[in-house]
C-alpha cells in the first residue's frame, strides 16, 4: 500500500492544488491529511493563494481518496462545508504489518505520546517541520507543512511504501528516504 501523508494546508488553494497534482503523479492509494485544512490560524501569516473556499472545492473533489484527522485550526464549521470527515482526534492505520497512529500533534506528540505498540509510528503534523526520529519504542514521523513550512524546511509531504517514509518537497521533489 502506498500512502501520501501531508499536513497544514491552512487554506492555501495554491499549495492544495500542488499537493493534489503530486498525489495524482505519485499514484498513492490514499491521501492522509493531518489537520489544519482551511484556516491559517492566528500565529501564521496568510499562505500563498489563501482561499479556503477554493480548498473546500479541491478537497471535496477527491473526498473518496482522503483520510483526515482534526487539527487545532479545524472546527465544526469546517466540517459543515467539507464532504468527508475531519473531526477525529486520531486514526490508526496498519500498513506492511506496522501500526501508524495518526494525529495532528497539538495534543498527542513525542512530548505527550499516546499508548503505542512497540515499533509503531506516531505520525503528526502541527510543527510545520519535517521529522523522522527513533524514540526508542516507536518512531516519530512528521511530513512538515504543505503551505507554511518552518525552520527553513520546504513545502513538503511524505510517502509511505514498503516500510519506507520518503520526504518530498512540492517544488523540488525527493528530499530523503527513511527506513527501519
């Protein structure tokens, strides 16, 4: 199974379009979005192409391809305009015999991890900084941000396939590959 994992679109129609183009080119089975889809939040500047209404149209157009969890900027009002569920605090996915605990990261994260099976993955967004870090009993994974990257990172997403996470930048392609 090939999964594309992204986070923190924050209402950027420009980067939502680029993400969907990358998703089509990657031919992934599912697009996992780790929250903060429509609103930019009070701590962030407006991202390039800020247009939440366009992002609604873009994402509703591929609703059957999405698996989403709730970010700290996602609300019940957002759910009213989106045709796919976004309000789950977490989801658990099994791929290649591995457990992936998916959450935005503002509540459950490496500093406050959920109960995890040994050798599982904790997959968060929220920080806008890509990460792949062995935490001892589990591995922490963060795809960074699609629209508002931080700490000199790029506009990024990750692919998961055959036990490997691969970090990509929307503008520059493959950045690095992580595997157990």
